[in-house]
C-alpha cells in the first residue's frame, strides 16, 4: 500500500497541485483520522480501502464547505444575474482528484496519505464515476460547470439525480452486455440532500375554465427532492452548486387504497412514482419518445423553475414588493440555457407559471420568457430531434399542450404578417407537425421561445442556418449564433496528464491552467531539443502506464513503441467506427500479402458504448471484436498490428487513455458531428488527429495549420453534391480491389467462421443503404493512414507536430466557450477575481 517515494516526488514537482506545507499535511492527517473514527466508525485494524477512500473524500469535502457557504452568501448579498444551466445529463466522472486540484490541496493530501502509509492513487480508484450522461453532451455540461465556477459566475447546474447512470459495458464472447450502474450503492460523499426544499410537480389531470382563467385540476403530484453537489472553481474560493432532483412520493400517495384497506398496495405503489428519477436513458443522438422520458424532462423543468422563481422572489430585488412580485426585472436577474431540447418543457412551464399563477398577461409573460431562455442545438441528425406526440402531451401535460398551441398561434400570426399567403412556409415553421400522428417539434418550440439559438462549432452553426432551421433563420436571423464547444483544461490536462503538465509548467509556468491561450508560447520551443524530448518522454510514460494496465486487466500484451491509434466515443453509424475497422482489415491483408515486408507497428484501440436497443451499433462492436480475434491470433502478424476493444469507455477511462494516444480518430461523415469534444481532448494531450473536415476538426485545423493534422475525405459541400447526384456504393466496391477484398471477407464469414452470416446485415447496409458514405471516403482514408505511417517513422517531426497541436489548443478551453456564452448570450462578464479565503478552523479548534 505504501506509495513509492519516486511517485510522490513526481507529483510534487509542480506547484499547481499546491504546496505540501507541514501544517497543511498535519491538518489533513488529523481530519482524515477523525473521519475514519467518527464518520466511518472504524479503526485502522478493520478499515477497508473503501473506508480510507471515504475518509479522504470527507476530509477534502470539509475544505469545500466554508467556501461553498460563503460563495452562496456572497451571491445573496451581491444579487448578481444568475445563470441556470438546464441539462438532462451531467457526465461528471470522479470528484476527489478534481476537488483536490481545484482547491490546491493535492500535494498536502498526497503527503499526508503517504505519511499514513496509504496509496492515494489506489484510493482514488475506488470512487465510482458519476455517469449521469451518455457522451459529449453530458460531458460538455460537466466541463461548463467547472468553467462557470472558475470564471466566478453565479451559476447553477440543474438536472436529475438518476439512481442508475449510464450502464456498465461488459464484453462477453465479443458482444456488448449491459449491467446496471448502481453508483450510489456505497453512498455519495459529494452530495447533500435538502429535504427542506422539496418541491411538488404535477402530472395528468385536466384543464378547467374558470372566471379567473385556466386552471390545471385533478393532477397527480410527485415531489422533487434536491441533492446539492459542490462545484469548485480553480483556486478562486468560488464553490457553485449543481442541484439534481430525485423523485419522492407524497406522504399520502394513493391514500384511497389505504382507505379501501389495501395498505400494502398503497405502500408498494409509492415506488412507482419514484421511478421518474430511476434511470438515465442510454440513447446518444436518438429520440425514443417514451412516456417515462417525457416525465423526466418535465419533472426536471418544473422543479427547477419553481426553485428559480423562489430564489428570485427571496432576492433583495424580487422581494421589494411583498404584495405582488414584479417580474419586470426577471430577465436582468435570470438567464436559462437549455442544453438541447431535452429541457424544452421549461418554456411552456414558465409561461404557465406567469399566466395561471402570477396573473401576467400573455404579452408580459411572453416578453419576459423569451428574454430569459436561450437554446443550444447539438445535432442535425433527424432521428435525434425530439418530436413528442400531441396525444401523449395532452394526456400527461394538458395545460402545457394548450400553451404550446397558443405560442404556435401567435408565432404563425407573425409569419403570416411577414409572408402573407405563403402556406408552405407556414407549415414548415409550425411547432406542430400535422402529417401522420400529430407531433410537437421541440426544436421549433425552443427557437421561437428563446432570444438566442446556437450551434456548437462554426460549421454546425452554418448548417443550422442553411439547412435544418433555414426558415427560422430567415424569420429571426438575429437569434442565431455560434459557440464552439470546449473542454476544461483542469480535468483534461492537469488532472489526467501530470507528466505533460509538468513538462509544460517547467517551461512556461502555470498560467495556462486558467488562460489556455498561454500554451501558444510552446510554439517557440519546437526547436528546443530538451523540450521536444520532455514531451516525447511524457507520452512514452503514459503509453507504458496504459500498456501495463491493459496487460493486467485484459491479459493482452501491447508493444509500447507501437503507434497507439485510438477511437473512443459512443458507437454510432455516423461516427464511422466501421471505416476504422475497414482500415484495420486492409492493413491486415497487406501484412498477409507481404509477410516479410516492413510495416509501422500499430496498436489500434476502439472503445465506446452502443445504445442497448441500437442493433447496428451492437453489430459493429461484434465485428471489431471478431476482427481483433483474427488479427491478434495470427502468428504472421506478430506485434505489427494489434486490435483492442476497450471495455466500458467512460470519463475515468478517457482520462487514462487519451494521454497515451499517438493518433486520434475523428472520422465522422462531414456534416454529421456537430462539434466533437473528444477531438479537443486528444489535441490538448499531444496526439495527432486523422479526421474529416467536420465539426470542430475544422477549427482545430485552422488553429494549428493544415500541416499539423491529417485531413481526408469529403467536405460538407462534397457530401451534399454526392447526395444530389446519388451515392452508389457498388461503384467504389467494383473499382477498388482492397476495398472489395475487405468487404468480401466481412460478407463471407472470414472473421466469423462459426457463423458466416453474422455480418450480412452490416454489409447490406454498407452496400445498399449507407447514409454515411463510407466507401466514398475509404480510398482517401487509407492513403491518409499511409501518410501517418510515414511520419511516425520520423519521431522528431512527429513530436514537433504534437507540440504544435498542444500549443494551438488554447481556443478549445471551455473557459473561452463560457466567457462567450456570458458576454454574447447571458449578459454576464466573466471574472478571474478571487473571493476571500475563509478562515479555515484547525481540526482541534473545530472541536
Ligand atoms: C469527451 C467524451 C465524449 C465525447 O467524445 P466525442 O468523440 O466528441 O464523441 C464521450 N464520452 C466520454 C466519456 C467523454 O469523456
């Protein structure tokens, strides 16, 4: 259990992790021992490693508490404009290490645990990931919370406290198997339940016309119980709140059963209403249209808006008139950002509160509401756009459906004024889709109900204006903006890559942690042999560490001097893991055709979860595993090609894998990946990218220069042109022998000898209805991979390009993204000023 001294020295080199002052170390030790005794109720003889993890987590949490309380007091006293980020997903990962880093107490904790004879890294491994997200969208929300706290914004993240997060993926016999993610099993030391702020949320019932207006009656009530988690800024004494709602039955739920004598049934039924916050829907970029999901979305919005209005009313401004609250100042005090359309029911819900409960006129309510909301679009894939059926809405939220119809009525009146008699345009702009069973287009509702609409990368924001929301752009061009995504450099460099962080800090100091543009200074160091070597050494250390872990966990031997070629992201047809797989097969065939030839050795790793109901994505995983099985067991191949399926890709695995990557695969069909954020993580960690001109790849190329990235394939415009003239996969198949061989092998069972028909469906898609044009980009992809190989043979040139990647990644800090949201959408200036540090009571004073 003892930490080797060498590791400890390494972690102390950089002062960003704080200075291990004797006094701090001794305080940490005292607090740790106190928690072991009083919180865990254990002594050292019977403590398990998990007890030690919880004792440490509570010790670190103690350091947050005063800052958290004082930050919230500060907001109450200053009453700044608040930002409310509404998201159905927060993909937070672990909190312990991130909290120590942001508080600057990592070195003190390292040293204290070392002195106690404990291995802090081993304890960190016992923390469950908070996996309340599917992929990029949920991780973006997590990065944004970190940046908003670091930029001193009075921000709140609101969402759902799912009892089960994203499933754990097991690979069994080359197939995905899902296991429930029971992440709260051992308790969550980072959350604080707040039963005193419980809020009622209604469903079902009907609308009654009364002399005083509409009334929603006979509804069923579920309570929303808030759980707060701290969000510390980076060394600025700011601690914001993420408030997640959990469903609770009311005390008298189904009391009528009780009166009928079925007490047991009444108690059992309580659980049913608590199902609302039971489990995260595991779809990425796919709309399922299930009733429980609609309830989740509304549950979160309703509870959150009541909380926002309660806070507005209790603020100095809102409470100035105790008789009746004026909401005139609401837009100056509140900004609400909708992370995709998932929280779109917040728009009719705020209107309902204003109209039915607060007595505002339609004009007043609409004017205030539209100045508060802003909407971020995350995808242009039609199957991902939320379109709730009118009949389901009518059943579950009858009053909201009425309000949506009225919003549509006013909206279409405006359209008719601008384009009289243009019925086609009216129908395209309507919130209601009339063909087939009637649906509400939630993106349309969000655009109409917001003052700002943004895409998440420059190209994506252009596509929105040109294609999917073209009519809305023509109606209100002033609403449309771009906010290119970003990632937090705290987690995605400082925390996950200490070796590279140290190498950088040694040359340019530590300002880059909060001003990532500072990394541009590294551009001057590409000819500095010692620095180039330091970057290479950091990468090699990270690769060795990963190789060791892969050997321990999967019993696979990997050659750490081979190129680590990595594609990790959700499995989806548009992300084209199949194209990567076709490159693997092609490389394999080339080695087999020329056994004595010299090939640049590669370890190709692919990881990611498939939605449990997405058959094609699951088949893609099976194919990759089947190919891996053939390639890895062919003695001719040796260690020139290895293929590894990385099981259970999640935030914590990303933190281990990305720092070890040489090559990052970002190969979506141009026009389909809204931004990507995985691409940015790899760039920041000194991997080179092979990618298409899609999403943020384009802006990455602009920042680093065309010569520092491997670009292949069609552009968005070329994809459009191909769609127009008609795509025929057979043409490519017939004219490219390597492609044909590879497809034939998949087709005829070469990789699935026990089940030769296994991959017929996949091949049928590729040949006959491929929406993502894999064969059209195949040739260009393979040629580009050959260029990658050539460069890998020149380690120095490769390393210089790595440095150019790192040095050009400043733009992709989520601090930059959030500063732009603040200035251009929310009306809030970022601030790097610190709050005063609280007086930290010494452990013995506290008693
Ligand atoms: C960053 C991240 C993603 C997003 O990756 P993309 O390549 O942009 O799709 C998905 N999952 C996890 C765990 C991540 O950390």
